[in-house]
C-alpha cells in the first residue's frame, strides 16, 4: 500500500481535507478527452465520491452515500434524480490514461466502473464502485495531493478547480515555481478542443479567471509570467505560488454564494490615481515604470507630471482611470497583433507611445517628461475628438514586475 492511500485514510477523518493520488491531481487530459472534457459538476461529484470512500478507496467494494447527505453538499442541493444520473453517466464516460513504465504498458481506464442512483430521494442511496485499474494505481501510488475539500467545491469553473488541484499537488515543494508550455496548461486545465484557441482568449477566459478564483477562495496565492515566445506567440509560462499566512478571508469566500464572490472579484479593481504629493516611490505601478525607464529622481518625476496634468486640467484621480491588481504581470501584445487575435470587445484599447513608461524614455526632465495621454473627467472635456475614451489598466505580478516596452493593454469605457 502506497502513501496515497494512507493519506486518504487520514484525510477521511478531517471534513476539510481530501487526498487525491498525484497521477489524478496532476493528470493531463488526452487529446481525445479534450473533445468533451468533464464538466465542473462532474469533477465535484468525483471529489464527493472519493471523499466518501476515504481510506477504503482502493478496496474492491461497493461504496454507499445517502442521497439526503449528498444533496446537502454545496452545488448538489437542487438536483433531480435525472440530474444525478446524468452526472454519473458523464463521470463514467471519462477515460484516463496511465503510462506504467515499471510494468511496461499503458493502462486506459475510467474513474468509476458502475454507479447506481436510488429513485427514493428520501431514503435512497448512491452506490458506486471504482474502476479496477484506478484502484490499482491509487493503491500503488506514493504521490498525492492534500486538497482543501471545501475550496474545491466552492470553485465556479472547471479551470479554477483543476488549477487548485495542480497547485495543491506542488504545495510542499521547496521550489515553488514551475514552467509549463501553453499546450500543457491547456491539457491540465481541461480546455476543450477548438475553444480559446488564441493566447489572449486562453489567458483571459481560463488562466486569469482561474488564478483570480484560486487566489480568492483557497489557501494559495498564484501568479505567472511569460518565459518563452516562439514567432512572437506565447509558448511557455512560469507559474509561481505561495501559501497564505492568514486564511480567514478564503474560508469566508468558500461559504459565500458564487455570484457574490464574482462580484467581489470585479470590485477588486481600484482606481489608478497618481499621488497628489510626494514621490512616486512605493506607489505601484508608477515606481516600476519609473525604475524601468529612467534614473531620474522620483520626486522630480512626480512634480513634473503633476505640473503637466494641472496645466491640462487633468485630475490625478480621474474616475475613468482604474488599476487592476491582478498579480499576473503586464503583457506584451505583439504576438496577438501578429496573429490578428483579439477578443472583439469594442471596449479594449492598446496604447503605445502615450504610456507612462514610453514617455519617460522619449522626453527630457526640462519639459514635461511624464506627459501622457490621459482622460480628463467627463465634466472637464474640452475637445472630445482629440481626447478619446481611454482607461488605463496595468497588471502587477507579486513575484516579479516586467514592464513591456511595446504596448500596454487597457480596457476602456466609451464616453457619450
């Protein structure tokens, strides 16, 4: 018996923990499986069944779970008999692959061999048996991930659920970073074949969204940076993670409704205002931009920019200017321009030479070195045709800042 079963037995006694064999927690979906990957609810059903089995997960036996208990689990409370049957069908259809070098074969197997759902929802039960090959892999495995069971159930997307498992599997490593090709990440997160084909789409809809949710509702804080490009397209990223010291906020989020959590993630955007006095030192992202592009005194930089804004009638804390503290890094958009990629959103603008860092390079301190195209408040517009509708958003990485010399991507809201 391997360490994974021993850990599962220990976790079975703790309602907040779930142990998964490393082969499952860190598995990649095959190309065929990605044509129709399991839904988020099917993945959560998998968690419930494994949690219920506990240390007996490798036993050749029927496991039972009262339907009344099952329907008390968050996410399953309003399911009908037919809903539960379809979830079992979906989970039963998932095919996994395990390359067993020690025995010289590749095993193709499923998670559950059979499932039965009683029609009596009051006194009925769920009955199921795990696949023989699956039980063998779990029994022999010395690799395992200890998951926060409640955090997994709280996730509102398949991508966040899978990212949480990936990071949990790596949490105890001394080196808390790892590089993945974009294709490896797509296969691990379960991005369906033909979906989110461009880096921009994958980044926004899968990777960024998953990181935001894991950071909000789990014990981890995750960020990433691009480490390799091929022909101006993103080919590799480095994930970095750390375990939070305080978990009270994450535990509160796990109990909250998914709509409320989503709203709070949206509210995490704060106004990007320039300091009204003093230096730009210790103020993000201004200090990073200044350091990356000049060696001038930070106090003089700040004074020059405030003087410029004052003469132009631009408020330093203008309402349209927002800053998203995502912790993912500022991206170079060149590869998306080359491929013609885009999200089709008319409220997206790419600003180049007008960005703060570019102006630092282009001007001298004698003039207005920090002059950049800013948006004055709507009640202060003089010439709408020249001002436009620009809103400035800059991402910052917790572990490393990298300011692009080419372009910054900024969401914008059009003015009437």
